[in-house]
C-alpha cells in the first residue's frame, strides 16, 4: 500500500494502516518465496509438466495436485475423482419411503438432487473450481472447454451449474492426461465429459 494512500487517511488511522501495509508486504514476500520453492519441487515430477498443459491448471495447481492424488491409478473412473474432489452430485434423501393409503410403506418415485457430496478434499475441490474459473475468465474462443461453457450458457444452463460442469470436465481431463501419460489434446475433448 502506497504512502500516498495512507496520507489520505485520518491521522489517528495512519499508524495502524502503516502497520498493516508492512505486514502485507512481509507476507507477500513469503508467499512469493513459497511459490518459488513449490514450483522447483514440482519440477522434479515429470507429470507436472503434462498437467500444466490442461487449460486452467498452471504450475501452482499442478504442484498441488501431485501430492494430493499421488497416483491416478488409485482412481478407476472420473466419477471417483469427482467424489474425492467434492464434485459428485448426491441424490439420496431421508424421506425415500412414504405411507400409502392402505397404511403400508412404499418407496417414493421422485428422486431429487441433494447437492454435492460433503466428504471431500477441500484443496482438490478448490483446484478444479479455480481451473474452471480461470477457463471461464480467459474467454478463449478457441478453447473447447470454454466453447462448452458458452454453449451451456446459450442453452439457458445456470452459470453456477455450467461452472460445476467445467470443473468436472477439468477433473476428468486431468485424470485422463495423468493416466495416459500424455499432454492435453484439445481435439480429444468431448462435451459430455
């Protein structure tokens, strides 16, 4: 924070603002040093270079992914990764059985979506939601993932559900790239991921 902004504050607030500005500057230097160390550690794992080719997954997210997932082979399908990342849709409810007219219990036909699963790895969820936000924010018309997002929005899908779909798609692509030990290929992206 610049000294010119602190000078505009009331005199009683200036010392506190100066102290906060100094703390922010110190933390910013620590964050930059930590980011540098994380990137250098991640370079020791060849998979991070391949993961960085996926839209929205840069060097930081790739470096975070590797120690969380460890091996992609422990997750057989993309749905298992979605559940681990907190992107799986739950349809269970506690009121599946209703009393019929004759007094007997019968299963209710309506199955409603109950939201996303609650037992998940928060960092992993943040990685994929951040990747989706990055893809959407860049608005790269050539990127097939962004094209998929635009087509969902054009078809009147709610933006938050479209973003969830893009996060799930990024997770599926990440798992496929990691398992096949290949780089991201935009031509292989399917809208139904």
